């Protein structure tokens, strides 16, 4: 499947544009320079240098979501499967934004952890439905 085929170019561009818009929306409640954020005790496994890479990480997440959505739309599978995949990807993006808002704006670590766990489960379902279809 070629996402850049003339037939698939429009859905690909729409999905990538949507991903870029979502990326900018996710940055609105960002509060990572606050005293509260800097006072958090980070696990030793997580290096402090990763904080400078957060912009790149978010950009990658949202761009991959856009490409994944375009790939689902451009696939040769039936419409119900495409809707399921696009719905799961959109749900993952919404949970990502909810996590960011809950963590950086509300400062509620327990709720943010619950949202992150829900996101992890949702991503497992997304990977499982894709893997099952490809098998």
C-alpha cells in the first residue's frame, strides 16, 4: 500500500493535518516549566535529559497517529475495520490530550496514571486488531 499514491494523497494529507492540529492543541495546557513540575521526583530510570526531547516525542506521536489513520483509510479492508482502527487511533489521541491536561494543569498524578494505563490498554487493542488483520 502506497500512502502517497494519487488515490490516497487526499486522506493522507487530511490525516497529517489533523495530527498537526492535535499536536498544537496538546501543547495548550503545558505547564512543564512550573515550580510544581520541577519539584517532582523522577525515577532514576528516566533521565532528566529526556525533558528537552518532549517536543520531538509529541511531534512523533501525533505524526505517527496521522500516518496510521491514513494507512487505515487507504487499506483494502472493509469499511467497518477502517472505522474501528480510526476510532481507536482518535481515542488514543484524546486520551493523550487528557493525560497532558490532567498531569500538567490539574497536577493530579493518580488520575494521570489511570489515564496512562487506559491508553496503554487501548494501544494494545489497536496493535492486536492490526496484527490479527495482517495475519
